[in-house]
């Protein structure tokens, strides 16, 4: 039996959850299932299952939309008892957009005579070349006459030919406003037109013009084969992964995509908990260009759309290399019907150069190569791809890396027209500046649930009699006693340690893990900005709250058409204590994207990451027991003694 209470919902469970609402509340035609997700059982229920096999009640939470009434409802159902447990309306909010709505909006718009006429006025008559991309709204930019509706606004793009890059052909100044409940065209915004410049926006090899393709002098690469003849060193049992003293469970849902649970490390005879749950809770992408084409463009890729819904299947040799084990994912469409994403999650090992090494003067040497376990998934959100990697190392380190790639949004210009909020990337074409803020939600359990977050900073000691050369550095560790936020400080190399003050290592000091920040960027927003008011989480690097499974979304649950942030900024006003308790550490990191010509027409991956490193969690280097690799021999090289 591989079942565990944290296992994601199955296809049958999605069907059963939808059937309960159809039977009990008539949810069917005229409704949309915006989300169905597992209500994850708490620690006590999971402990009872691990200890005695007591299976907790299987619950699902659903958000459904009544299209005729434009009302949002939240339900909780028991899959175990086939029963509806809760049914509540949430006034004044809009549920997340669904993929079905995006597809249906495209079909409705391209068939509408006013859209066809607007395109014809631009000289666009072949609708097969047209790509319509519908975005959600923030409250501040909703036209007053459309308030109270569920609306989207659309960009228009035109391909140069079949299969070509649509994002290379923006139709500047033309946008459509649509009611996505009724699929009614509300407005055609035709504000200005630009003669289409001759650009080279293609990246598929056969579409790149010969004048560019023939310039290539890059020699071909020879094969690089990753082979593990005896198979990988990790095991996957259901959704449980074990490797080199590490153990974790992999989950998946519509909003966060991949989640990690019950991360622990076997230290001798002890299995030591490190993290209860790790995930990305929000991704905010504001475009920093107030022009007509971009002033509405602020995406909440997790809250408005969902990383799970945007997850793509991975391909061996392209997305993942080596001896791979995959996990499939199951989700649902807006009718509540399940579908599968094959190979949604990739699990594999990687060689990562040297783990540790020393060569003695007497000629003795010891070297160990580093191996790491990688658990990853990829998402495509319209023009961008986000590639997410959680890496586990033999020395107890954890690394989270995100690679952003895909295609930048661009806008056409008139000759000589200024573009102060973006970079020229092609002929009369600029890519606007923008930012990618990612919020990691980390429910850490360092040797247990009672933890404290300490701000850890380096201090330069003044020159005095004890420090005449000004060499002295000291480390100041300050406990965060009350929930709230903190900011990165380059001058003190500030980091944050999650400490279990009740557990001491063999040296007599408390055990901890340290968040080593990377990709920490300021928001560059005036606090009064309506965009910032929707996402106040991006104003600070770190937030600390007590554990509360009802507080999962840092900008609030319903960010579609939101006006204010109902998440961390609101929760932390309570001033709850966070010393020696179950704490959640929220880390805000990302990319301050000042666009470059070298990122056009397809963007090389831009990489950001952060680390979780043990600090006194172990008494010494935990990778001393890593076995030496078998010696290899290079061909065609001689060793020359320098003496």
C-alpha cells in the first residue's frame, strides 16, 4: 500500500467531489468549478496514520462560480462520507480564472463582428494568424461602467506565418474588454495604431531568416550521456522520496503546483524533521510601464491562474537529463471533470562537482564528489515559463532555484518615439521593464514544531585597544518575538535563522537552519500605489507568522479584481507572539527585469535562488561518510611535474 493522507486527489475523487455539489446544490451547467483541492490533514491525524494506520477523513475544498449571478461559493465535502459539510457564499470577490475561460474568451472574441472589423481596420483579415490573450483586472483599473462584472481584457498579436511566434507581432493600441461569465464583448479599445515594424522575432530554427541562420559558426556538440547503469540512488514509493538520509513527500494542487511535505534527515539513528511544508504561495508580476498597452498588466500568476493549472509535461533529454522518475498530476477543468498531466514532476540525481577536498603537503589527499537530488516542475504562464527546482544536498543543505524563460512582451513604436519604461530589443520595438516577485511559504519544523526566527547580522567592531587593526567582526542574533516583517540589509549581510531553542547539539548550542537570501529585490513602489495595495507582501523581504493553515495566501485568497491585500499585511496586525511556537517563514524574492536585447526573441533562463543551510543542526560536517568515487582516467593527457 502506497496511500498516504497527503497524497493529492485522484481522478475519481475529483469526480466524486463535483458530484456531491451537483446532487446537493445543483452545481452543473451555468456554473464553473474554479478549484478543487485536498484539505490536507493536520499533524495529529498524519501521526495517527503513521503510527496505527488510522486513515483520516478525506476532505476536499471547492470554489465554484455561479455565472448567472456572478457569485462565488466555497464548499467543503467529505469524500469519505459522500457528504456536503459546508456551503458558503463569499460576497464581493472573484474566483481565480480558469483555462476554459481563457479558451472560450479567445473563441468568442475572434468570432465577434466588432472584433473582426477592428482587426480589418488594421489590415488583419486572416484570423488564423491572430492570437488573443485575455488577462485579469485589478480593481483600480476596472472601468466604472463595468463594475460588478467578471471581466477580462485582451491583448492582440499576429503571427507572421503559420507556426511563427505570436508575441513578435503586437497589435499596439488595440484591446478588447469581455465579460467572461457571458462572453459578451463590452468594449473595443482602439486608442492608437503603429505601422508594424520589420522585426526578427522568430526562434524556431526553420523560421529564422537565412541571413541570420547562415551566420552561425558554432560547432556542434558531441553527445553528453548521463547513465546510471545500476539505476538511481533514490527510491520513490507512491509520493514518498528517500535519498541519502533525506526523506520527503511530494504533493500537488491547482494553485501552488508542486508542494513538499514532511522533509526530514536521518542523523544516525534519529529521523529529524526540518520542514512540515514548502511551497510557492504567490507570484506577483507588475509591469512598470504606464502606457496604454501595459498599465493594467499586473499578474498574480498563482492566485489568479494557478501554477498547477499551468504545469506542463516534462520530456526526457530536454527538460530532465539522466535516470529520471516522474510523477503524474491530476487536475480538473471548469466542469469539474478530471484530466491528467503526464510527467508533471521530475525526480533525478545530478553530479555537482566537488563536495569537499583537501590535499596534504605529504602527498595524501581526500576528495568527494557532490551528488544532489532534484525535484522539479515547469509551468507556462502565457508568454513566460517558470522552471522550479528544489535541491537536496549530502551536507544537509537545501536550495530552491527558479529559472524564468520564455518570451518577453513587446510593443511597437513609431519612428523616433521615446520608450523610457523599456528597452529597445528590435526595430521600433521595446520590451517594458517589469518585476517577478515570488513568495515562498516555508512551514519549518527544526527538530520539532516549537521554533523561533532570529535575525542574524554581522557587526563591525570599532577600533580600540582590543581591536587595534579593526579586524573584529561579531555576529548578532536577535529573536523575532512578534509576527511581522523584516528586510534584507546588504551592509550587515542579514539572514534569518529558524532555531529550536529547546534542542541543543553536541556542542551545547541550539540547533537551527538559516535562510540565506538570494534574489531579494525592493518593490520600487510608492506605498500609495493601487498596485502595491493589492500586494503589500512585496514591500518586505521576510515575514514571520505563527502557523495557521487557514492563512495560506499572502495577498489573500481572492486576488482576481482585488483592491487591497487581505493577506500578510492584514494578518500581522494582530501582533501574535512567534517565539518558541510553530512558525511560518515567508520569503519574497525574484527578478528585477530590466530587459535586454540579448533576451529577444526568446529569453535565456534568468536564474534566482535561495538556500536553507544547517547552522549547528549537526555537530560536524554530516557528509564525512560520503563514499569516495571510483578513480577515473582521462585520455590523451600527460601529467607534468612542475619541478
